[in-house]
C-alpha cells in the first residue's frame, strides 16, 4: 500500500487493499461498539441494584427516627407503611419509594412519593 493517500497516484490494487483494510477496521469497530453496549447495560443493571440497596438502607435508618420525632412532638404513630419496589404504584405499596405514617389524626406522608 502506498504511504500517501493521493488518489491520482494509487493503483487499483492499492485501492482494493485500502477498502479491505477499512472493512476490517469497520468490523473491529462494530465488535467494540457491541462490547461497549453490553458493558453499559451491565453497569446500568449494577447501578440500579446499588441504588435500590442504598434506598433501602436510608429507609431503614430514617423510619425509626421519623417515628421517634413524631412521637416526641406528641403525635402518636399507630402504623408505618412502606412503599417498595414490588407491585404497582400509587400508594398501594408499589413503586415510587416513600411511605406513610398513620397516626390518630390521619396520615402523615413521609419520604419521597412516586
């Protein structure tokens, strides 16, 4: 293959060799892109799991403290309901995080709703 890419100086064999070389490079690029996509999906899955575990940890730490804070203010807490990652959304224990504390005067929302 020539050292310069001046088309006027390239022979037909040089052009064929260049096209073949580009085809090999393109196939390698495609393979690398597929590998990158696979790695990105795996990373997203791992980060999602980590986020869920972190959210559960925060809920486990905050819930008792919130109950104590309400009780310290004279607000009785009779029930604590969590919304988790399972089931549907909309306050039935479904996706969205957050939860509710049910006291004598009704429901007090705590956390992030979904």
